């Protein structure tokens, strides 16, 4: 199956991106990017494609995937109940967003393991999601170092949970090379916004 290569551009002065998406449907292409992605579905339901996994999702679905894992969330317009029916919070980051030296520290062992397993796609059991809602929502209101520290806190909490792998093994299919011309254009637009 073919997928789109997405270029993720964190805001200026940031090492990762946060996206709050609201709309009548969850609208994204089947795509890949080098960044890990943590996605919380706050409202809406549909079908989630992560690597070779195909499962239904609904409110409070929380998934972490590694870089270059093909993924897509599909909702149907016929199910939508209004202009804000679908709401997701997404965090995209490279594993070294906090510095490779930090990940080499013994205290970061749980994060190293988490990032290594994220290539399978990791689902947070529903009973553990309510405890992560406050920190995840506050992440979107923070700036600077407090935002970085909050993401580390969230990832550390997730790393200590009994996560369910969505795929038996990380994907082995090579992702398509990025379109360098398109990446230059997107970078130019991003710098001008």
C-alpha cells in the first residue's frame, strides 16, 4: 500500500510539535514521518490503521507510534454529529528531542525501551488514559522548558504502563524517500508564517 511522506515542522524555538485538530471528521492521509507520534482521540470514532494493525477507535484512544510507521485514522462523515465531532491531540517528536545524552543516562532506561518498542505501535489501555488527560491537555498550554519537561513526564508515565503492541514486529517495508523539492517549499512556507 502506498503512503504519503509527511514533513513535520515544529514551531520556531521548539523541538517537537503539538497539534490540536477539531472538525466534523478526522481527516488525514495514510502517511509516515520520521517523528514518533502520540495521538489522543478526545472525541469521535472510526477505524485506526497502524502498520499492519486495523482496529476500531473511539473516545480516549491513546496510541504511541515510532518513526516511519504508516498510520491513518478514518472517520465517516455519516457518523459526524457536528462541526467539532472529531477532536484529537497529537504530539510529534524525534526520539532525541531532549538530547541524545539524556537518553543515554541510566534514569532514561524506560524511555529508551519505550522508543524502541514504539515501532510496533503501542496502545495505552483505556483504564490508564484518564490519569494522563490532565498532563496531556496542559502540555498544549505550556511553552519553553516547562513544555519539554511535561512531555518527558508524560512519556515516562506511559513507559511504566502495561502497553499493548499493535503489530507483532516493527514494519520492515522501506518508506518512500522524501520529496526534497516539496520539503524545501514547505520549509520556506513555514519560515514565512
